[in-house]
C-alpha cells in the first residue's frame, strides 16, 4: 500500500501549486500515515468495527489519486426540494460550487488555503491521511452577530468517473460572536465504492450557535468516515444530529471541547440499518470548565446482518464543577443476525457533577405488538408503528422545525 | 473518646501492618525453570503437575505484560522476586494445631482468625495461607462427614490428583493472560474445595491470606468445584504487613458449578494500601473466573475492595449451562493514592442465562477508580438478560471515578440494560444527618453505608459487619 500512497501523492503534488513548506507538512502527514496505516481492531477506538478489514473486504486496493484539475458536472436532481438553502457542492471530493445567494455577502468570508496543518492533538491516522491528501482547506467565517437566513446544505456526491478511490475533504468553520449557522450534510446515492474521509473543524466563539445535521439516508456502496472537531466558547451551543442509514460503512466521530462556561453540546443519532451495513458513532465530550452541559441520545434499529456501535465518552476535568452530562443509547434488534455494541464511558475528575449514562438493547416488545394488533393493525404495520415511534423520539430533539420536518419527510416518519 | 473513635485511632495506621519474625525457607530469587522445579520439588509434586507448570512457563516467555489498564505502575522486575517463601517450621508438616509454631498462631490471633476450633463460635471452617503455603485448616472432621473436601492445594494435588487434574486450568487455561499464566507456572498453594453431589455445605468456608516475608510475590491458586445440586459459600480475607516496597499478589481463582449447583464467593480485601503519600502497598492483580458449566447453576461474586495500592481484577462468569445465573456485587473504595480498575465480565453462552451486576465505587483523596466491565451475549444465548448498575461517589476534586462498560448484544431475543451515575454526597443529606446530631464524619459514614447497602446485604453476616467497619475506616480523613 505504501508504494501506491507515495506514487499517488507525488502525482497529486505535481498537479497542484503548493509552496515548499506546505509540501513538507503534507509529506510529514503522509509519513505518519504510512507508519500507522489504516486503524484496526487492535486500537481501542476501532475495536468494534475494523476499518482496515472493511476496506480490504469491500474495496480491495484503494487508489489515492484524485484529479482536482478536472471539473465535474453538477447533477441538479440531487438538490433538496421544499427548503430554500445555500449550497456547497462536492463532487468526487472537488468543490464545484459555493453559493450563498440568500445571505449578506459582507457577513460571510470565504477563503481557501493549501496549508493543511491540524491545530489540535489527536491520535488518528485517518486525519493524517486527510491532511496529506486534502486538496484545499476551505475556511468559512461567519461574522459577529450574523445569523444565516437560510440553512447551508453541503452535498456530498460521487459519480461513476471514480471508483475504489480515497476521497479526502476538509472544511474549517469559524462562527463569530453571537452568530448562528445551520448546516446540513447531505449524502446522495450512488453505486461506486469509494472511501470518503471528511474532516470538519468548528470554532464557536461566545454565544455562537451551530446546528449540524448529517443525513445519510440513501442506499450507497461508499464507505465513509467523518470527523467533527468542535471548539466551544462561553455560552455557545452545538447541536449535532446524525442519520446513519445509507452507506455500507459509516463512522461519525464527534470531538467536542467545551472550553467556555455555560457552553453546551447535544448529539443525537439514529441508526437504521439493513443488510450487511456497519455503522458507528463515537463521541468524546470534554467538559473543561465549570457549568457546562452535554446531552446524547442514540437509537438503533438493526435489520438482518447489520451491526451498529456506539462509543460515547464524557470527560470531566477537575476544574469542571457543576457539569451536567447525560448519555443514553438504545437499540432494537430485529433479526438473529443483528448486533449492537456499546461502550458508554465516563471519566470524571470533579466531584460536584451530575453524570449518568444508560444503555439498553433488545427486541421489539411482543406485548406492544399484540396490543396494536388487537386494535386492528396487522403484524407488519404494528412493527413499523413501534419502530417509527422509537426513532421519532430522537428526531423530535431537533430544534429547528423546518429542518425537522424535512428530515421527517426524508425518513418517511409521520406523526 | 467513644468506641468508634477508638476503633479509628487503632486502625488509622493499618492495623495489620505488623510483621512476624519467623524463619523462612525461600526459593532462590528470580524466575526460571530451576525455581519452578524447586517449588515443585519442595512440595513433592507429581510429574504431571511439574509439566503443567513448565508448560505455563514456556507460554509465559511469549507473553507481554498488559498495559491497557488505567492505573499505571512502575515496571516490575520479575527476576527480583522470591517466588516461594514458607515458614521453616512447616517443613515437617504439623499433624494437629498443637504442633503449629506458636508464633504463627499468635499472628493469626492478631489478625482475628482464631484457628483453635474451640474458639470458633460461628462455625466457619478456615484455611489460612501464610506467605506461600497453607498452614492450617480447621473443622476438618465435620466437613469430612459430609464428604466435603476442603484442604490446601498442595494436599489436594497429593491426595486427590484425579479431581485436580480434571479441573485445574479448565477455567483459567495456562494460555490465558500474563499474570494468570505467571500464576500457573509458580503458584505455591491455595485452597481446594470439592462439594460432592447433592451436598449443601453446612458452614461457610473461609481462607485467610497473609503476605509476611518481604520481596515475595504471593501466588495462590484456589479451585472450587461444586458437583451436581450442591451449594457452597466461600469467604476470602487478605492482609499484609506495612512495607515501603510494593508487593505483587497474583492469584488465580477458578470456580466450577455443575448442574443445579451454586457457589457464592465473597471477598473482603484489605491488603496494605501504602501510606498516605502512595508509598508501598500491594499490587493486587488477581484473576478470578467461574464457569456455570451445568444447567440451572449459579455463581455469585461479592467483593469489598478497600485495600491494595493497585487493585486490578475482574471476577467473571462464563454462563455456559442453560438457565444459569451469574451475579456480581462489588464495593470498591479508594483513598489517598490508591488506584483500582475493577469490574466483571459476564459471558452468556447458554439459553435463558441471566446476569446481574451491581457495582458501587467510592473514591476520595488522590485516588482513582475505574469500573470496567463486559457483557457479551452470544448469538446462541437465546432469551438471556443482563442488568447492570454502577454508581460512583466522589469525595473531593483530586480524585477520579470512571466507568468503562463494554456491551455486546448479538442476540435479538436478549435484553441488556445498563445504568450508571456519578455524583457526590448531597449537602441536603449531610445537613439532615447533622441536624439529627451526627458529626460530619458519622454522617458521611451513614450515607456511604446506605449507598453500599445493596452489596453489603449479599455478604454473610460476620463479614458484613467487618465490611461495614472497613467502609467507614477506609474513608477516614476524606471528609471536609
């Protein structure tokens, strides 16, 4: 693999204009990645789903070359209907369009850089991979006191031009004081098998609000990894909702640092998996200062041969008194072959805190099904009703009503 | 000074911290084949036993010491330890208690284990292990009447080789992890219990462990077999003298429950925890594992862990028989610089198996406490269920409390429920107790005992009283 990595790396370097310094940075990341390779089961964070095995099995040999000079055609049929929105469109890992038509252009600043260094500590070879191969880092800066009028949808799409390729992309967001951004990541359907590695950095200043909705609903054969690093200032709020249903493999990782007092983080997730899908959510919420709050709710519905995993960690620093941390994961196993794994973790160094977690898994309650059938529903309908009710609980946590309705429509949930 | 304070005064400096001057026979320092042969030879073991040890040693050479645990410790030099230490007077084994070295008897009296049968009022049969060898077993006559075998491991190897051969290493194989394999290679003594078919053991069986000599590791091995339809309750207590250096304790405990049998295993662990600056103390790296081999069998672990500089153990249940039950009740208390990483594993293999985990952790001072557990329901374990509750209590902001449960559900008929909370003693509760005339320390003692009640209830009566006292004493000086 390392030969392939090196030759693809140099191929990309040849086509892009970067300074010597930037080249050295990228080279360092590449070497770090070559040394550690794809994460595997031996690493604690990858214990449940082994990405290196999954890539080997689903894709085989991965190519790392991506031609960023060549533009791709935008298929407008993928656009979300019934919701006015700003757009960023990624096709095959290349930004094809950035459109903030609904916004005051003076309040949003866009830059792109070829320098790909990472400013925080991590132990994750996929971030090394991303930093070595990411073409450009787009930075989006929302100025003080500005709330976007419309949500921003980022489309992630691939077409049949590329296959068995590793795509890396990165976006950095900075939300100025008292600003607000609603961001939807929208993954479209396709059949090509690629490994997509997404890395977002968010920096939330005082009183800023971030709402991030990740929607992976439509069946596709891609393997995806998404990493969100969120830094939060005083009184800021981050809300993340994950719908994890479409890809063959998807791991969402959220690393959230509550640096400012009265900041809070919410992570809600839904797994709805079928045939051979393997998905995971891993969260790390670091409570670093007094009076911070976090809330996590993850629910899974698991069909035949599917597997979901939830690893959630609440870390409370000894300074972080009066922390309120909560974690709940629930799973319904529909088939003999489905599997649910959880590792809800608490690491606490302060005494005046309220932290709790819960995890429950099992099959659908036969009594409830019996009750519904006695009311005239058939078995299938009763089952669906119960599952919908189970999942609706998480969707209802979405604080933006417009987006909540959109997501309900996409999932096909009715109230 | 009221009696409680006196108690505290007496116990503040680890009550069991005395050493006894007894001449010891030691194996040469270090770990090698010769030492293993020496141990085996001095114990007059048959050849199969020596082979078992050597096989384990071969395996050990390939293994690496694990390092994923939370409490880190300085590297142990395994060549700088004595692997065998026995009181000299034991060389010619005493036939009865009267022949025991009076100094040994005195030691046990200090520990509060009167070996003299006549001194026993509550009828607990005791097997006492001093450093590496088992020195005396009480109530033999009574037990023999029921066909119960309760003796030291070395005696069992001589007298009941068939039983030992059949079961030793079946739950914790010699290919297990580093410390378990080390134990398989160099274990010196321990207790052996066999309860025949249909017998309900009429009294509590108990072992008392004590490490006396310095620079010794204690490696005892306990094997308990409950044959069909039998019942046994087994207690274990531990102490060690105060020493500046750290001492290693790596025991293996294997439980085997056949059809309809029940084993209840209770531990009150009070090894020397080191001084308030974290110097010295025991490294308690113990492997305890039970298998519910037969149908409708049950294994229940209860532990009160208040001692040791580092406690690192996970008493586990393998629920292989259909309808078998595994239980784990634990109180772990860490104070000063103590560290604990403890919990359990419940591995569900049979149908309709049930398990329950109740864990209470209390950390104070500069200590660190981790609950780490695994619940694994296999795809064949239809209609199984698990309930886990782990609560942590923190006192002060210099200590840590962590919860790391692993939950694996591969069976859609089965249910797993897990709950965990972390909190501190609320001001309201403290205030209420104080308005009723308790001083702050008594109030904390009362609240903590209430917090632990669910687990303390599981202990046999005499142990429960001792444990309750220990809970209070361990937290001494952590209030305020």
